[in-house]
C-alpha cells in the first residue's frame, strides 16, 4: 500500500504518518520544510516504517574498507580505518547486511520510486548482486570520477579515482522519474553520459566538521534533480554529515535522514540549520539547469554582494561559461576589486570550491544555477516544476 505523505497533516507529523507507534524522537526537525534527522540503527528504523512512502532513496552504506591499510590525506600517510561501523569479518556478513537493508528500502519505495547506492570495489558487487536477487531493475552504473584523488602510496596498482553509483527502480515495470530534458540542458544539449567528473567536497562543505566518506553537494544535486520533483520525499538511511538533506532543502524536497553516530548528526543538523535559515534565490537559465543558489546572511557583511554572486554575474555576461581569464576580465570592473589586491586568488578559490560553478574541462567553468534576471520568489519552492519528467 502506498501512503500519501504530501498532505498538510503528513507535513506536520511526518513520521507519525509513516511509522507505527511508538514514534522515535527526532534529532533535528523542520516541520514546515518536511526535513528531519533521526539517530538510531538504520535496519531497526527501516523495519518499523510503513511501506510505499519514499519517492527516492539515496544510500551511502558502509564500504567495509577499514582493513588497517594506509592511504594519503592532505599529503600525509593516514590509516584507512573509518570506525567500527566500517568493519566486517567475512564477505558473507557484508552480503547479509546489504541484502537486509536493501530489502527494507525496496519495501519503503513507492512503486515508481528509485534508489541510488554508492560504493567501491569493497562492497559494490555485493550490493549489485543483492539488488538483482531482490528484484530491483538496475538502470545505470554511474562512474564518479573524483578528478583529484589521493595518490597510491604502495605504487603496486593504479590510483583509485572512481566510485560506482548504482541507480535502480523497484522492479522492471516501475515507471521511475527521470528529468531527461534537464540533464540534457545541463550537458549543453547532449545526452548526459554515465561518467561524471566531480570534485570531492570543498572546505565550505566541511565547515562544521568532517565525515570520512562525505559526498560533494554537486553530486547529490545532480542525483536529486535527475530523479525527483519538488515536494518529493527522500530518504538517506546512512546520512552521515547530512549532504543529502542539505541539497534536498535547497531544492525543495522533503527529507528523512538516519544515522547511528551523534557526532555526525550534529554536523548534519548544523549544516541544515544554515541551509534552512539562508535566503534562497531561484534561478533559471536556458542553457543550464534549474536550481537554487544559497546566499547566507553571514556572507553579506555591510550589505555587500558576495564574491560568488559577482562571479555569477560575470559568467552570466559571458554566456554562462568561460575560462578563469575571461571571468577575471569581467570581474575587474566591479568596485570590490579596488578594495583587495588579492582578489584574483579569491576569484580562483570561489570558482573552484563553490557549488554554484561546475568545471567542464580545459580550464573552463559553467554557472550551474542560471541567470539572476530570472529570479522567482521563495514561495515557488512549493510549486510543481513545469518541466516534464520522463517515467520509463
């Protein structure tokens, strides 16, 4: 049975509408926006939830790569161990765990929902096998190229520079959401391929603390825009530092996040408070995707325009994409460049680290969220998107 979760009542009492009593206490909540975090064992909470609730599930499960090995981080040799949650004694134990949580996720998805699962060679084959045995229809295996991976210290095999993301629907006859035209526009009028070159999270995304397997906001932004519509309900059963929730809040999706570790949930809650308290500007641009740029009040000291906004305006003037030299040429005309001599390095950092801009190769960058002249009010977050979504 599929339960209706988009009514005002379900918005105010989200888990009450989808979970039998006793209802667990939320770690963080914003009832108006339909965003909540819960602390607990994912398998236990998933088993208690009612079926057919979620439009999308994004899962970044334990990779089980904590094997006392070494890796390189910030130029230093460090242990690969993440914690007790990332260890498993046998391959059989890994598979049993993956099968159990995937079984619950399939039960919780709406008939026409879909699921994304990330992994590496340590766990992704177990995940894929479990998905096929459970009846999922795998749609794509996305290769996420991390662009600037840490070097291989052993020098005995190739540098690990990709992760695999499996996208699947509950069954072969499900009619999943795929915003094909939006992805095609984002890829400059061409069909988007399954190789995504996206940098790991920047410093801004880790300002409240770090998670050892944190995913970049740009990656989740693409996934959520590709496979959901505004007001859809998204679940992340291993939400960590809350990247999925942050992006859902930014894009007007409702969100439920679960994690076992309080320290990571504290980071997630801080990021969500920041996102939900920020002013949101809706942008649309004929050559790029529809989305939202967050302009925090803290970034507007004295009412000044932020550097990200200055770069956005420069890229808009340049047609939506340009190299750094051309961006600087336009930015130079802004009065703020007279206030700081090192503004070129600031522009370089903003372009490389802000989620507002996307590298497209050969030193060129693209405005990810559109043209400032097409701003709409924040109330439009709750309105259905006019662009059509394909259900195949």
